[in-house]
C-alpha cells in the first residue's frame, strides 16, 4: 500500500485524494487553512469544456494594457519590484501567440471532457451538489465582441463541442423568466454547472468514509530530501513520512516547491464573488457577460456573480470596491430586472487562482524529485478540471498509463 501525502486541501487536492484512495493508497491531506473558504468554495461552479483557448493568446496583451487603466475593468496587474512578476510577464508575452494556442486547444479539450465524464459519474452515484447540464451562454452586447465570440465558437464547433449561435430574441426565448439585454450569444451546450460548496461537502464525506486523513491548520515548514527523494515533511503538526508527495496547494504551490529547489512559474490571480438571494426573477442558464468577463451562475435559490483577475500576491487580501462595482454594473446592464446592489464587504468572497504564464495547468511527476507529483496552475478552471486532474495524479503515482496525454501540462 502506497502512503501518500497531499499538500493542499482545495478541490484539486481532494480529488487527487479520492482517486488515490480508490486505488488503495493510504492518503493524508494537509492544508494550512481550515479548508473552508478557498477558491474551491467561491468560484462560479462552471464545468466548461468550451474553454479550449488558454489565457495566453494573441491580442490578450493589448486588451490587458487597455484594461489596466480602467479601475472597474476585469483585469489588473499590481505593480511590484519582483523578479517573479517580471519573469512571469516575459513568459506570458512569449506564449501569447497563435502557435501556443494551436498546440493547447486539443489537450485542454480532452482534459475538460474527461473531467466532465468524471463529474457525471459522481452525479449518477449521488447528485447531492446540484449538477446540471444546461450549457453556458457567452452573452455579448457589442458587435466587435460578438465577432470574437462567434469566431471562437466556430473553432470549438470544429473540435466537436456542441454550439448554438443565438440572436437576441433566441436568447430571450431560452431565458423566459428574466429580461436579458444583449446583442446575441454563443451557447456552449456541452457545458455544465454545480454548487461548489455542496460538491466539496460531498467529496469530504466520501473521503472520510474511505479513511482519508485530513489535517487542517497544518503549515508546512520544510522537507528532508535524500538523494532524489523526499524522506520527511516537517510541519507545525510534527514530522510526516510517506512514499509519495503531491503539491496541490493552488497559488501557494510555487512557495512550497521552492523549498525543494523546484521552480514553478505561478502567480496569484485574485478574484471576487458574491451571492444574491430572494430574486423575483433570475436566469436559469449560467452565463459569462463577455464585455466585463463576469460569471453568472444560478445556484438553487441564489445567483452567484463572480469576476476580475488581479495578478498580485497571496498577502493582498484587500477588496477593491471599484472592481466589485464593475461586476455589479455589468450584471445590471445584461440583466436589468435583477437590480443587483453592491454587496457589503463581509459578504464578498475573494480568493487567489494559481495562474501560469502559459495559461495551462501543471500536472506532472517531477523529473528532479522522483516521488513528487505536482497538480496546480488551473487558474479560473480549478473546479472544472479537478476530477480529471485528480485521476491523472492517481495514475501517475500508481504507475499506470494516463487516461489522456499530459505532455502539454508540464511546468515551464
């Protein structure tokens, strides 16, 4: 029986623990937090095979520069005298080209569809987390953005993703219960959504039944490495020994890997979300409001609104009211009947998404430390890609052939 320690109690770490335990491994998950409010909890809950184009793509630099000067825009880079930031930006610039997009699309599609299949398996056994396959509406209200979204939709269509291209009236026919103010939409019918909070609760209950040990408020201090293997992990809860170690600590992964002499190019991308309840009318299909990059997800009686990507550091916990205002304004522009108000600060969730300069997640067995597996860098798609990532981690550790090709998910 393999003894595995997973550093990181977010959804990637928990899914890795689930599939490892299914293979008969003895698994311990440690996390420095209480494992109650990370990115796995506050995200939009979308499962998005439609998202086949990585964040590093042509035109993103130009658009990003324009957004930098708008306090309410969905993107911001916090200036800092940091070699890590400079290195990340240089690599992001180098990867923002069509060649990179072309080689990334198929791997991202395959990872996404694999993940959706695994979510379907979870839902078939016990759908306690509101899993629904209603697709995703990419809503736009300007011709320029519409042209870009339709172009992306055509590419997705050629890659086997089910897509509808909708006029304004067709969007309104789909959303009969609330007014939608748009020029049109691309409807990705292959997408799905669920309640992140409920899924995490379900997953933790499953892990408890499987005998997985979860230790919260457990801060790692250092590693003892002998030769090319980790022998011990030093924490504030004592010393842990294991056969295999997994780093799945989201935006903190780079800091942890650094202690092993492993360089991960990851920066935190801060985002916000908040729920609105007791709406008289609300959308039934998840959407992204393209001009503002705002995610809107119906979650039972509530609707979750989320957005912004602030490239920053893990200590930047300040809530930027201007960016929240940007989310609220776009929500009311696209859904005028909802009349969303600016939420109170204490009701706003914020978290740090782990962003790589390639826009691709990292899922690999490390070549330097032979009993180390890394699963991080999923940015805004952590929930969407979690089951597949966890399954692949399990296959790597158990010495099996991976279910899909993971060549493009190596650290750069």
